[in-house]
């Protein structure tokens, strides 16, 4: 075995060990649980994990109230922000708009902040085991804080009688749903879910990927319907050469022709100029959406040779890797 292979095996083992510890921590850590109990049953629970940007949450609240057409749905924000000031601002936005707000414990956030995918997965696990499992909603949806319903949409109808429905992530024959847009039938989600990332023997599966080895592997991917996702380049920033930087800076995603995803909405990747696109979307989402629609047929889709991207106009036939 080469030195490079040995180093990779050690890295993967350390990463997976840390991921397992984060999963265990999320399941047992409940210092705020008794003080923040939300136990009302609902037909559809929509959960988003906030991260250091109150403006994204405020716009998402506005568009969810305007465009989500499910009956008896609730919307809940779990705050995984690293900044105390941002947590305060996000909490104020939620309370002002009558939205359920829960704060992911900051100590757990700090302990899992070694890697953003692990931190995100730990936040989802904490909310699932300490809130969703007690609430037992008939269905629940997980959406990123930087994805917005720009047209009327019914999540319940989209799920229908399926066990789950969401944006596909696949790599080397292993697959999972991106926990930035996915819907589940709660009663059929029988496995003990784990939204942490994982290095399998063959691949790296990002946030949500651990559920492949716990749950999704039982399903034949050929029998499953997935949303139609378009990944389009909206602008061309000068000076960027790495594929991941270009993706995080210049691209947006459209889900089922109804949802707009600003990739890297919190700009955790620290891409210069990203704030300009974010401001444009937040200040006039309708105008931005119209601009995207007009570019749809002429704009540059992500190259099929670029492992960071897909333009899966037919999700059931095109299953290449998509990055968050």
C-alpha cells in the first residue's frame, strides 16, 4: 500500500470516528430541551438550519408564508450559528414573524465545528432526536436556509404516497438525499437516522450520507422519482480557477421549477463578491427569478466533466455528483 493510500485511510478513519462522536453527542445533548419544547402535532413540519445570516431566514419566512400551500404545516428554524450576535438576530426575526425558533447548543456547535458537514449533520440529528421524534409530524421536510419557494408549492402533494422525496446526491453507486431539500413520511422513516457525512470504502458522502448505510441502501434507485434540478451559471467572476470556487460563486440551482437555491448562501466558503448575488436575490427575488428564467435556455450549465456539478434535466437518468 502506498504512503498516499495509508494517509487517506488514516484521514477517513479519523473523520468517521469524529462523525460518530458527533452523532452520539447530538443524541444525548439536551440542556435546552426542557426549556424549548415544541410538541404540537402537524401534518407537515418544515425544518431549516440557520447559519450566521438572519436576512436569508427573514426572506425564506416571507416566501414560505406566501407560497407554501400545505394544510396544517409548521415551519421551524434551528439555529446552528457560530456567532452570538447572529443568533440573537435570527431569534428576533423568528419571534417577530411568529416562527418556532430553537437554538442548537453552542457548546455542541463548537465541538462539531471541526468540519462544516459534521456540524450541519449534528444540528439535524439534534433536532430530529430531541424535537421531531417527540412531535411525530405525519411528514417533515428539511430545507437549506438559502433555498426559497418562488412559486406556489405543496410539499405534501410532492411527497404523495412515497416514503421520501428529495434532491439526489450520488457517487460511485452510493446515494442519499441532500438535506437541503428533502421530504419524508415520518412513520416510514423507521431507521435511526444519522445525517452526518461518512467516508465509505468507496466514496465520500456529504451531509446526510450516513443515511445511505442506514436506510437508503434498501431501495432500488431505479424505482425512485427525484425532483428535476437545474444547475446554471448566472455570472462569470474573473480570477476564479478552482471548480469549487466557481460553483460557490457563480452558480444557482432551480428545483422543480419552483425553488431557487443560492449555493453558498452564508458564504462560508468566503468567495469575494458572493454577497452581491445574495443581496440581489434578497432585495428582489421576483426580478432575479425572471432573469434566471430568461437565461435558462441560453445560460451555461455546469460541464458534465466538472465533478462538482450536474444539469439533471432528467433526474432519473442523470445521476452524477452534486455538491452543496
